[in-house]
C-alpha cells in the first residue's frame, strides 16, 4: 500500500469531535486518511474539511484544517493519505 504523510494532529476537540491537523501536503474532501500514533490507529474518509469554520473542498500544505473524526485522536498523531 502506497501511503503518504499529509499532516500531524495539532489538537483535538472532544466536544465537537474535530481533529485540527497541520498539513504538509494537499488534502481534499473525499480522500481517505489513516490516523496513526499516540494510541490512534484507524482509517476514515474526509467528509468535512474546514478552515476557520468555513467548509472547503481542498487544503494545501501549511494549512491548519479541522476534520470531523470517527474516534478521538491525540496531539502528535500522524495523518496519512491512503490511495484511492
């Protein structure tokens, strides 16, 4: 499986279920990502992608994005893009 690191979890909001991710590559709605590390190991599609509470379709390296997650994640967990 050819995976590519796209970012790292900056923080997680337990109340809303959003992970805030600092990107190091492009991420789009519909992509499937794998959260790995610091007690996390799960995959999910990116259904909601936000920058400053505004829904977007694509984010770029350097952006801080919010992604609704199916499980909680901890700061420092790596985020990998899975092949389509």
